[in-house]
């Protein structure tokens, strides 16, 4: 898949947030539930009209800098099941930015893209320092023969603190594009917090690749944001009651996608 194909119209990407995986704080031991919930959420996103989806281990806390063997295995197994269950494009996000795991899993399951949260920045999260991965990720994608897998890359990603405060969002976005990002993601400070339109506009003005809103996209703000973005990554707004940890609600997906069509 090419970026032109994925972003030929406003691309609204829904999140398949896996239940906590083995070895993490809130893992319940219910293996089958991980797979069944992932498939149900993926089918709800497709049925509701989402353009694409991302499979992510969002509920693994503390967030790993590198996935454990069991996390890698379960994320891969869940992604394979999701890929088989839907026809819309599928992406992988091994959070918090295990770029190698994301790419390996994407290649194995024939996914279409990966989200790389820390591509050119150096940030700090609760689990430690995360270094930029652009050089290694570009090289590894080529080694895998996976250059058809797109890089959707965050600029100064949410839930993190920049190691070097003097670098602006605009500079991060430009560096991401220059170093191989197929699209740039701009977020609010945290999950569910709307991405400020002014930040989106600033990035839109300096890059030629597609720009996505990475947090807080909703029926209430889509009319204001859509003129400045090529798509959005949606988690909370597609969930039951708008609660991040709940299953995907197909009716909420339909309602938001209708708003997108009305305002595109």
C-alpha cells in the first residue's frame, strides 16, 4: 500500500486496544478474551465504516520500552487474527515504540503500516528514556523487504516529555518527513485530549506528507479539524460511552464516520 492509496480521502483509523498482555500489571490470565475482544473490536470498526485500524498493546502498563517475548508473541497472534477477520488496512503499534517488534509483526501478518511514536525525538516516559528510531527503522524495513509498509510517525508524541525542550514541534515534524515518515501524527498532551488545531496547522504548513490528528478526534471537533488534516487516529470516541478501556461501539463508529462524510 502507498500513502496515496491510504490517504486518498480522509482516513479515519480506529484503535484495537488489546486487553492487558501476559507479564503486565493488569493481565487477567484470560488468553481467549484477548483474541475475542480484538476480533470483535476490529469487526465493529470495519462495520461502522472506519477507513483502517491499528492493533496496539495500549493496556500494557508499565509501558515497555522493548516488548517481552510473551508480549511480542501475543501481539503478533492477535494481529494475525485481526488481519484475517477484516478487509480494511491494518497497522501495528508495539507500544511504547518498540519499532523492531512493530515492523517484524507487520511483515509477518502482512499489515499495511506501523505507528512509530518516537521517530526523530528523544523523550522520557514513566519507564525511562526513549531514543529516536528513524535510522534503525528505515534500515530494518529495507532488510525485511518491507518497504511497502508505511511509517506513520508521531512528532513529539503524547504521554511523554521531550528530552531537549528547545526543539519545536515544527522542527520535529520536518525532521520526521526528511527521515522517511510517510505521514506525521500530531497529538494532544494525552489520550482523549483533542489535538490543538493551531498545532495541526503549523505542521500542515511545513510538511508535504499527510498529517493526522492523533488524539481527541470526535464528532464535536471534526468539522473544525478536517480541513487541516488528512486523517485521524481514533480511540476513545469509538468506545462505549467514550471510555478508552471499553469495547468499540459500532454505533459510535457509524455516527462519527457520518460526521466525517458530512464535513469532508
